[in-house]
C-alpha cells in the first residue's frame, strides 16, 4: 500500500523559495506518477505539476512554468517540489499525491489517491 | 483548460437528509470525473472516480452520476461525518482541474 509523508510547515518571505519533500513508501517511484496539488483557503485545489504518466518526464501547469521544479531521488524514494519567487498568493497547503493512472480520451491521466498529509507554506513579510 | 463549476456553494441540511451536489464542466469530460471529500486538517479523500465508481472503503450512501458536462454526487442519508467540503476533478485532459467546492453543513 502506497504511503506518502511530507516535510513540515514552512514560512518564507516574498521573493524567496521553498522546497517541500514527499517520502513515498510501499511502491517504487519509477512505477508511480507523483503529483503536487496546492489548496489555498476558500478556493478549490489546484494541480501544479508532477511526473507525466506517459513518459515519467516532468509536467507543469502553465501558470507555474519557470518557477516550479519537481524532482525525485529514487534511492530514498523521495519527491521534491521547489517553488521560487514566492508571493503572498502562494500561501496554501501543499500536497503530494499519487496519480492512479488510467487511459483517457488521449494519453494517460488519472485521479489522486492517496495523498500526503500536506505541508503548510506561509508567505509573510 | 477545463473549468469545473460546482453548485450550490453551500448546502445546509439535517442529518438523515439527502444531499445532491452538482458539478458542471465547461466542455465534455465524458465520464472522466472524480469526487473528493475534504475535512479540516485532513488531506482530500477520494470518494468516487469515473463518475460512479466508489473508491475502496467508501460507503454505499455515496453515489455519483452524469455524463458529458453535468454530474452529481448524492449522499442518500447524511451521517455526522459527512459534513465537509466536496470537490470534483476532471481527468479528461491535462491540466487536471478541480471545482471550487460545495460545503455541506449541518442545519
């Protein structure tokens, strides 16, 4: 059974960067598609990026292109999410989640299950 | 990207009542829609995938329906633990997107 455990809460100044980790157990990272989803208060969840289920390359939402990097360390089973040039609008709970990969109309997509416990990132001056 | 609009924003009901939540997509997602439950301090929990398939361990009082652009999540008889926020998510194409949520609160 897949289990995801994230690193602890972070506080950053505007303009700084944050790196959150997600340790996966119960499955090999190379056989999974881990994604990052953030959830700001009062809004719906937002997919940020992760590993493309088709080829395991990184895949990013357009709005995060250029300031988001997702990496993995297969030796430790850990996935990382680094977000740069933080603004107040980046204050949110950040989740890693395993994508249950299935065929879609074109290519592969999926639903998110299970999720990590979440990491609160607060951007404050 | 596909926009998902959920309604109503808030549903106020008594325990034991039936809850019907709606999710509308800006274009057809065929049957590729999932539902999640979110409680304070917890990660989202998958309830239903591909319109009507309950996830492991989800009680039968949760059911989903619809096709194309209009979908519903029904909770047949609300239990105390069901008062939460519910989100829909489409997997028809990337980027995967979520709706803005419906809060089911105790009346």
